[in-house]
C-alpha cells in the first residue's frame, strides 16, 4: 500500500520535501532510470574526423557493434575535444539510412540499377581492367619507351588513407596505369 | 504540511521567493536534500561565436531530433532568407538556435592614425628569468599582451574597408533553465520538473501534450511536436550529466562560446569577461539573464550579448507569469464569489410563482 | 530598415533586407496608456526597436480552436447553470432546476470532451491528476473540473432517469460549489501565460469570464424554462452581461498597446460582435424576457455573445503572440521606467 | 605545393595550428578559416584573446571577418598586387628583418646577367617561348660560384640533361610539384654579396621588380583605400621582428587561381623578408581542405609523383635509374640522397625482384610524357580514349569545375567503378542530371557500364590520415562495415590479388611488374581485410633482417633497405606505430610531440633552426623555440630540431661536400640545394622566378600593371563544352567566386545526404550586394539565373552588404557574386551545381583550376527548362562572340563525332 501510494506523486508532495510538486516529487520512473549512451557503450574507439584537414580526434562509442555516438576526443592537442557541425554529424554519416551498402550495377544502355553479388562484381571489374589495360597499352610513345596503359584512369578523394593511397599507386603503377589523380589536385 | 498552506500561489505570501525573485538554492526548493549537486548552467559568450552551428548538430545527434525548416515544420527544407539562419527559432526540434544578424554602419572618422613606418614599439615585454622549459616559454609568450590591440578589440565586428563597418552578430540561443520557470510552474502533470542539477526537463513518459507550457514560456522556447503531441525542449543533456559529461553542444563548441559548468563559477567568469570587454571599450556588451533580480530570478543559461536582446529575438525584460498568479487566484475567487452572490440575489429577488 | 538601435554606441543598422515575405517591425510607437498606471509610470516618448527578422518572440499557444474557446464557454455556462440549479432546487423551482441541471451536466461533459480532445496525448488525460500544483491553473482546474463534471453529470443523469432524488440534491450542491471556480478559473488559465494580451488583463479576465458565464448560463436556462419560473435566470443573465461588458471594456482600454489586439482584425470583429449580442441580449431580456419568443431570442443572443467573447479573447491573445512588438514594447517601457525610477532614487 | 616547395624546400605548412596561438598578428588571406576550419580557428581565437591582431583579406565579409579586427575587401584575384604592395612597402621603408634576410635567404645571391625582369618586358620574363607558351628557365639562374655540378662528368651529357629539362613535354608534366619535399634542383651554389648592394643581387632584383606596387597601385588594382593598406602594413610590420611574429594563413582561396602557386610565392617572399619563417607564431599555415589532402600528395595518387615527392619517371628524361637520380648527384641538401630513397621505394614494391642487375626494376615503372592530369583525362574520355575509370570517394559531376564536361566524360567510358557511401551524382549521371533535362544525354545513348561499390566509412577501417600540419594520426576500427561495404584498402588489395591470379601463367614481360609485386598483406577476418598496419610498416621501410627503419637517414642506395615513402620513414620508429600515439595533450609540453607523428621525423615546425640567430641563440627570449646548446654540443628546444642535431652553427662545408654535408651551420632550409629560403626562384616555378600580377583568365578589368593581361603560361582545354568567357565582356559583366560553407562539405556527398547538415543550408544560393540587386532587380529570397559561356544555373538570392561592389580609381564598379558550390540534384538538400557555370583553365605549375574567379551575368528569375536552356546559353555566346557550345551525342564535339571519334561502346 505504501509503495503503491508512494508511486503517486501527490502522496510524495504531501509527505516529502517538495510540496509544490516542481522537483523531486514529480520525477517519473523513466527519469529515475536515466542512463547516458556513453555509459552503456561496450567500448570507445579512437578515430579521426573524415571531413576537413584539421584532423580532429574523435571518440567513437560502440554498443552491440553499432556506433551510438561520436564526439571529440578531449585528449587531442589539436581540437581539445571540440568538433564543428560536420564532425558533429559524423555519426549520421556512418549510420545514415540512405547509405547504399550493396553493390549496384548498371549495364550498358540500361535504364535501372541491378543488384550484383560482391564477388561477381570484383571478377567482372578485374576482367574489364585487364581488357582496358590491353586496349590502351603503349610500349612506346613518340619513339620513347613508356610501357604503360592509357586505358585505365582513376580519381581518388581525400578521405582515402595513406595506406589506401599507397596500395592504389602501387597497384596502378604495376599495371602500367598513369592517369592516377586525386582530389589533392582540385 | 498541506499544499494550499504551503502555497504562495494562493496566499500571495512568498517570503522564500518560491514564485519570484532571487532564489539562492533552487534545487533545494525543488525538494532535493542537502547533498544535491551544484546548480549547473550555460554561459554563452556571443562575442566569440563564429556561427558554425556545431552546437545545433551536436545537440540533434545526441538527442536524435528531427530535421525541420526555419518555421519548425518537420522534415521540411527551405532557405529562410534570414542571413545564414535556416533554423529560425528554438522549438520542439531545435534546442539550439544560432541567430545571425547583419548590421553595418558608415565610418565617417578617418582611419586611426598610426606611427611612422619602422617604429618599433615592441620588445618591451618582460623576459622571465628562467625560460627553458615549455611552461615558462608559454608564459613568456603570453605575458606580452598587445595593449594597443586590446583597446581596439571589438568582437564580431570587422572594419570592412575604410568607409564601412560591418557587424555580423551570431549567438547560439538555448532554453534558459530559469530560476522561476514558467513552463515548469504551469505544467499540470509534473512532466516538467527540476532536476537535481537545477535544470528544467520534460519527462517524455509523463507529458500529455496539454500545451500549457508553450504559452507560459516568456522566451518562446518550448514547443509541441505536432505529430507526436508532446512538448520538447533542451534538457541540458540530463542523461550526459548523470555520466559526468558536459552537454553535447558545449562539448562541441569550437570557440568556447558555449561554456558549461557550475552556475556560480560561470557567473564569475561572465562578470570578468564583461569587465574585460568594457575595459576594451566594447560599450555594447551586456549580460543577459545573469541578474537574479530579473523577472525570472536569473537564468540557468545566460548570455553575453553585443546588442539589445530583441535584436537577437530575445525578450528585453521577461517576467515569469507566476509572479502574478496570487493576484489572479484572488481575482478568480472574488469573481466566483460574485457569481454566487449574483445567483443568490437573482433567486431571492425573483418572486416565486 | 533604418530603424535605429537604442544601444549605446549606436549607428548600427540592420544590413540585410530580411526575407521578402516578412516585414520587419522597426516602427516608432508612442505609448498611449490611459489606464490607472498613468502618472505612476513615467511616459516613454519613443520606443524604437529592431526585431529579429520580424519573428515572434513568445510562441503562439498550441491550443486548438474551436476546442479551447468552446471549453471556456461550456465550462462557464455549466458552472453558472449549476449554481442556478442548486439555488432553484432550494427555492423549489422544479423546471428551472431541471433545465439548469441538464445544462450543467451536458455542458460539463462536453467541456471535458473538448479539453481531452485538445491534448496532444489524449490517452494520458489522467496524468492531469498525477500531481496537484497550485502554480498551475490547469492542475487546479483539473481538480475543479473532475468533481464538477462528476457531480453535474451524475445529477443530470439522475435527473433524466428519475432515480435517487436525495442524491440529486447533494450532487447539485457539489456541482454548484465547484461551478463558480470552474467558470472563473479559466480566466486565470489564459492570463497565467506569457501571451502578452492575456497576461496584461490578468485580474480582469476572471470577471469577464464569470460575467460571461452567467450571461450564457442564464440565457440558456431562460430559453428552456417557462418564463414565469425563469426570473432568476433572467436576472442572472442580465447582471452577467453587464459584468461581462464592463470588465471587457477595461480589458480593451486599460492596457495600452496590449489592448490593441482586442480591437484589431479578426479578434476585434469577434469582440464587437460579442458586445452587440450581449448588449442586445441583455436589453431584450429586460424588455421582452417575459415573453416566450423574447426569452428564446434573448437567451440565444446572450449565449452567442458569451461564445463570441471567448473566441474573441482567445484570438486576441493568439494575435498578440504573432507580432514581436507586443512583447518588446511593453517590456522596454517597463525597463525604461525602472531605470527612471532608479535614477530618481539615486539622485534624491 | 610548389609555392612553398620552391621557396623553402617542402610543400607543407611550415607551422602547426596550435602554434597560431603564439602569433602577434595573423593574416588570413585566401582562406575562410572560421567557416572551413572552425575547430582549427580556436587557435586564432586564442591568439586574439592574448592580444593578437587578426586581419582577414577576402572579397567577402565572412564569419572569419566577423571575428577579425580588420576586413580587407579586395577585388577577387588581386592578391599578388596586394602582397606585392606589402613587399614594396617593406623593402622601400627598410622594414625587413635584416640579419635574418642576409643569413637565411638567397637575398645576397647574384642572378645571372641574362635575366630580364617582367618590368622590362611588359609582363613577361626572359626566356618565354610564345609558341609553346612555356618559359626556358636558363636565364633565371644564379651566377655560380664554381662551374655547375652535373650528374655526369661528361659535359656533353650534362648539356643533354639541360636540354631535356627544357623539353615542353617535360615542362608540361608538372615538375614543379616534385618540390613537395626537397626544393627544385640547382646545379651549384651562387655567388653572394652580403652587403646586398650589387645590382644583380636577388635583393636588388626584388626591389626593382616590386617598385611599382605602390599603395596607389594597390588601390587601383585591388580597390582598397590606401589607408586600409597602410593599416595592414603597419600591423604586419610592427609585429614582425626579433620579439614578435606574424603568421599568414591561406587555403584554396589562393591555390585555385591561374597564378595560384605565385600567390603563395608572394606570401613566402613577404614572410621571409619579415623573418617569420621557422619561428613560433610565424610561418605560413596552408590549410588543406580534406582529411588527408596532405597525405594524398605525400603518398600521392597523382600522375606526376611517386611517394615522397619523387617525380614519376619521364619518358624523355629517365631511361635508367641512373638518369633518374642524376640531378641529385652534385646536389647539396637532403635531396642529395635521392638514390637511396628511390632504391628503397623500388625494393618496397618489387622486393627480391628488384636487384642491382635489373636497375632495381626501375623499368617496371610506367613513364609519363606530358600532362596526364585529371581534366586532360576527362577531355580524353570525351574523345573515347579512356576505357575505364575509378572514382574513389570523389564526385566530379558536382565538385569539379565545369561539372557538365565531367559528366560528358563519364558518358563516354566503357566502364566506371564508383566507390562511395551514398548514391552520388557521378554514379547516376546516366539517368539523371541537367543534360537529361536538355536532351543532351539519355540512357539510350550512354554505353557506360557502372559498378557502384559501397565503401566503408572512417570508423569502419583503420589507417592513417595526414592532416594539414603534416601530422599522421592512426584511426582504429570501431565496427565492421555493413553488408557489401568494404574499405578501399580491401578493394585494391583484392583487385590486385585477382589480377595476379589471372596472369599467373603469363609470360608477357608487361605482366612482370604485376606478378613480381610484393602483395602480401595477410588478409584476415570474415571479410579477408588486408592489414593496414603492414602497409604502414612497408611505407616506413625495413632494413636488413626485417628491422623497421627509424628514419630515412638509414636508407641506402644498394638495395639493403626498403621503404615505400621516404618522408614517412620513422612513423614506425623503434618498432612502434608512432602515429597511433595518443598521450593526452595536458600531460605533455606545448608542442605535444607525443600525439601522432609528423613528417619529417616528427618535426612539428619546419625550418625551426631559423628560430635562432646565426650563432644559434634565440632571436629573443619571447620567441625562443630551438637553439644551440654549446655545452651539450647539440640543438635543443621544445620541438625536434629541423636540422642535424650535432651540426654546429659555425660549421662551414668543405669543398666538394655532398648532400647535407654541403649545407652550412647557418642554412636552415635543409631541403634546398643552397640551404636558403628563396626570395627569387631560379628554378621550380614554371611561370616566373618572381610573382607578377596578372588578371584572372576571365576578368572584367584590364591589367593595370602590364600589357600582359593574364598568366602567359596558363593552361586551357579546348572543346565545345569548355568555352571561355571573353575577358572584359559586357555580356558577362560580373565577377563570381565559389566557396564552401561551414555546414556542407565539398561536392555534398558527405553533407547533403545528412538531414542535420542539410537543414542548416537547405538550398543553393548566391550572395549579391544590395547595389547589384538593385541593378538587376534581384530580391532577397527570390530566384536568380547566372549565365556563363558554359551554361546557366539558377539559385536563390541572399542580398547582403557583406558582399560589396569594388569601385576602381577610374570609376569602374566591379560587381562580385558569391556562389557556394555544394549543391546538385541528389541528396536531401538540392539545387543547381555552381560548378556547371565554371570553365576550366589551370595554373601551369599545379594543374589546379581557377575556380575562385570567373565571370558571368545574373538576371532575376528562374532559368529556362529543357532544350530552351541550350538556346538561352547559346544566345549569350553569340552576343559575346564566343564559338558555339553545342555538343553532339554524349557531349562529343559535333565535328569530331562525325569523324568517328568517341566511345565505340
């Protein structure tokens, strides 16, 4: 009975320290159970913002293998835990419902996207790279040895890691592709 | 203790300032025992705001608020035409709102005079006796302030060319978490309540969408989300506070325009900042919501502004409506008595058939 | 565009054009307060201000129309009817008693329906009884409305069904006890807000609503009661109408710029119509209230007048939220007056 | 970037963001720092709170200007005139830092007798080849102390090398950018006159060159009142001396011009004269626009570079490894070790297959022989010369100038692979876009096969970004990417794996480079994700026995070491991933050296030897940073010295010394052949040894300095889809500039798709002054149409005094329009694409386009829809006397298409 009555805020008003019912007496069950997403995260992973080049350090909170919060890392000497609106939106960047997470394929002269298996897509791309490489191959140009292909070109964005850029340049150079460019030019 | 006897709302006797006036410990007044945390708040120093809106996004990310347009219409988009402000106002979906005000004035004075080229006014800084380690290096660099620069310091104003000054005021508005909060006072369900941190928060599991708080807020902060029915506003990240974190907006703010902390400490900081600006000749600087003698007993979130409050869309002298409530109850009581009187007179004054 | 700013170090003007559709209110306004405050409050000659792109400062109440004006009207009519019903019962006016009880019962139930319908989460109506807050007119109102509607509703039901005659009297008395507060608390409900033109007349609105309630309750019961038994109803109606008109006049004239919305636009038209109906209804009651057609016509006019008053007051408040001048000008005057006062005391 | 590289020896920002707090004056020019780098801007705020003066020089009054003490609204594209004016002011009033200038710059060097300045040739320097529109740099050389060294002892071969340097094909291939780490090569040290009096000293040449850049001239060209100019000059010069320092901050507001590299050169000259380089609170802060732009040039995916700014081998010059490294043979400075860096790179790539016998597989590398940069490639695509294209996190259909031309390029490919997070415009060009509206493109005519490959976000993969101050920071992986989304590392690793499997039985020599590639990155996990850590180790490099190198100083040219990017060598020093260090800032010194890792060798401030005087003592107590500790016999300070630790300040190189040994103890610019900062660039900048004001390619004003209107060497791409607006045309009478907003990111793929960012800037708009609004009847919030010779776009209008017309001395009023470029048709927040309006002309040094200034017309109302749009734009072209811009099928040149050019697919 006491417990039941105690769950009625009016009773708490009448008996407690908050007669006007504006504070302690008015607290709800959900309020009492309040807990921060940061407190229940399984782990905090150290990362870096992908937008501009200031290089703000980020803390990525992960719960059940989902990103639940991204915010500035206060340890960083550069951003001291702060983020701009884009950096602050980077959780949305990761969890966006409009993100496309499966392979899409448009056949020549096609009018719609089609679905494609990832492995199949990789094999098809490899076929096309070899063919384009062959088609555009030059042993020489204007009498000078060039051993390259003009059939394959590439343009990368500047959210590529150093490691990715390195592997790209290495692979492209080995296959003889030279028209390899990056956002850095823009 | 009964409610009516305890209630200054009915009696009008309010020696403890429960309805109006300065209230040193609002948290205790709300029933929290001695051990409660100190009251926390925001000090928003608009003189260093760069209008980046990180506060708005960080707030929405943390609180998962819906997208809306400058009139608060959910899931709508459209250019407002109000400088760079496409948020428009505080509301159910926007708990931080950065205002943008463009102003200009002609400069009819000649440019300030300056010394002959080659004049070297520098090199007068004191050199620390021992300067080998990092700290003293930083100190040495910090110790030589450019006095001339400080005297001409005018935040958010750029002399643009020789003839014109342009001022682009930017200010991040937020719920004021008033000492005397109209929304909280009028809420009939207890959905709005004061937390142990002295902040004012809506309990989503309680609110029944009566909308009274919307009409009662003198700042026009709280609003109803139409499709949901309930009202929403800034919680000062109540959940984060329970984890010892700062609110999302203050955490993100790149220039520390939004500062979070214990209210008394923030007030001290703000007073010092105002004094500095005044000393530098920034006559338009003033604190807003800092004064505990104002109409709401002072704000938990207060501001340093560079122009009149209404220029930013803020009321110049807000007063919590509850201040006048005893008078209203009295009038209502009298009017009700009058009704009885009239009815009795009417009945007694009519001949019975 | 060139509206100056009254800050120290002025000369700033707003550099942007503002949105094409929205007009900035940077107009000069002369305070024309003729109320009793005159003389106490130093005159502020010119109040100029620049708003934020003409945007409103306080929020427009989300209360829906016609739900809330109807609630105000029905609650008022029911409240005054309940009082009349109890007194008629005591003085043995069976028809008047019956009509009054039915009016109170129907009115109270309908008003509860409208109140619940206005909630964003109607299923949580009972949360209204979760706390009791003297600082919240709606909380107190809930504790008035709940017993009133229970009592009035039960009394009306019993009246219709003819059971438990003794309980009937008790129920009627309970309803009558809560009837007055129900009719006048709604004035506090509106006044205890930041809505400028509701808050300013905060001591007058309860009288407006009380008077209006009597006019409506009297009018309605008069229309349904044989003229020979309806004397009290007529008297209450006429007195109510006079109170309503008198109080409303003060609302419309005492508050300077904040009285303005009661004159202008749609709320102004509603108020004028209300006054015409109420005045005509009262006059007609006096002149022809003792005739059947007269009772019906004047009762209808009085009820309509009361209804229009509720709509008018409601909409005037709404209008006062939409233009920032209603927030800024009075507040700046207040500030200036305070500074003046401060200056006076310090120079003394 | 060549502007900085040619001046100081490295292309990176000289200082770091946090150091801005130590500035006494900060000039932000060519950057809108508060809007584009808000979090970095906190350090400007810090400086301001300490009393620093903040000056913002920008055509528009922005959120940066609002915080600045002074906003200088100069006319778009006139920064060289303004900075030149400051240089003239400094020189003619003797306000330069004399001891610094004499000791640390090439001011005292003598320029050869053949050099003729642009002052005497009306805007051209000596050596201009009008036919090829390139300079022969021979006449710009120093007068040498001794006969020039050469890679070869044989004079005939040296002459041959020289000749090759001047081959237009070599020049077009962007040699300048190779100065990213290591200044341009010079054959020997110059003669010097330490009194600076000799008329051919760099100092005197400089004085004469800038004599015409008077405050009045600045006023006429830039539209800045002399009083404002003097205010800037006063603040900058009074805050540049032993005790005080001034920092300059720039960004793409400088690089995206047809004379972009020279903008940076002008600033470099000024900052060098003022003695602000290599000192705390000084320097030139280059703000990169994206997470790893700096990284993308250090480890380049650029056609002309190999990792570490080693040039891509050129077909006309580099037939062998020996020829490739020849220019380093006689060289002073750290470039002297080029053979070691290159050999280590080849060993990293081809491992055991790279042997001394096969020239360390040097011949495996493909060779370039011209300009293969992005826009050329797009033009080639339209001509059907390119079969396949990879777009990896890039959206040229929105983000590149003349995006219309870019879309035509995509429409003529055989296949396209797009790797991105969202369905961006460059992936949907075949079914949507402005050209579908006008009927110029349709799915029926586009044979391009498109693969959209979902990418992983930054939290779904690990690796390093190199941010704007050359700092590498390791990101740990937080979660697995969803569904088919994969890292780019995964994609390229597995593509390589599949290609190698396909070719494993090949005997074709052209497949050897692929088959011999070291390609073992231990894929693991459910997705077979290759190890980014192993890649970083490879980049760092290994010594004998698989020991990780501690620094590039350990690299050898005999094949005993490997290393994928020599400037990053040391990131795995002591076998520890230094870039993953996250020691909290509050637990370490002001420089925070234990947070991440900066190249080179964790030096946070470059050239910091210059923070001490020639004797090695700090210039002042207040500005001490790195100094010589006589008792310890080494350099010390708060940062890692950017100098050989044990080299005494009084060290004088012996005759015949090589590489770093050839630099004296007073040569702080260790990557330069002569150890000095270059006021005059005898090499390394292709459009002149000194900066000169030219009007933009599209300008509404005549060049007031010289007859030469625009950069004589600027690069253009011809075609119906890239018509140029005639200069000073009444038909296109207004100047327009493009820029970003805080609330969006570049082409919008990472911001217009997100609700919280979209709502903050929901629609494409342009900013105009009230004067222009009146002139053209534009209303705030209404629509306007902007027209160029390329196309027309519509935008909402913001009328604001923050944009102001510039009144020139002759009374001409130049109206300027501001146009953010984030929008296109996809995503949540949409609008026309600003970049559709722009044409492509490029800086000859960098091949970066001039997107910061062009011309257009603006009229009230919305643009015509459908085919009417084409007629509308064509009518403008006719009026302006511009060739027709009508295109054939898929955007091909109508004439060329008739002749059978173009994709056959």
